[in-house]
């Protein structure tokens, strides 16, 4: 597939159309990493969502999520890292590019626009993909703790001045 007309939108879930939210959910679930139920219930808990559209079709997405406390504590515990619940209250997640558009720098481009908007927040992320760990490293994330659940890695990013 080729790019026709790329457009980036970064906004709150409340300001995204139902159609866009539905497309984001479908794209995230296409990746096969997250249970649809958790995406549907979690998408509105996000504080910010970034999307890239190609001809009005979503091809890339990222979200700043507010995870439930039990999940947050569980992730850090599994990685062998001690943390208080309010130390990293946000998760950078639901990062995905449609398979037809992978390896074209779209995720990096979206994160270049997205991350300055969340710079003042302490954020964690998890990833299985070495390529995503590399990209997140460019945005100040550092791997911490142990790999858990066979292949998951925990990364953290301390707040920076925007």
C-alpha cells in the first residue's frame, strides 16, 4: 500500500469520533497482543490518543493510558522492580502500525509529535519487540528490571521539561 494523504491527530478519547475509536480498537486487536475486552474498556481511560490516518483510515496509533493500580503493580512486580502506585501513573501503550505500513517510520514520526505533549509525566511501557524498545529508547525510555512472562520488558521514562 502507498500513502495517499497522511494526517496526524492527537487528542483525548472524548474528542475522537466513534468511528475513529472503533478503528483504533480494531487496529490494536489486529496486533494480537491485547485482549479486545481490555482495549474496549481501556481506550476511554486513556488521557491522550495519537493516530495517523492514510486517506481517513487509521494506520498507526499510540495512547497515554491510565492503568488500573493492580495491573500497574503487577507489571512492576513481575519485572522485579519495587515502585509505589503513583510513581509511574501513566502507561504508553496501544502502540501499533497496520501491518501493510510497518517499517516506514510511521510509529517514530507519530511518537515525535506525541511525546512532547506528555513530557511532564512519568511513564512506563512494556514491549516484546526489540524494534519498539529501540524506538522508545530514542524517546527517553530505559529498560528496567527483568524480562518477564518469557519475553516482556518493562521500560520507564522520567518526566522532562517540555
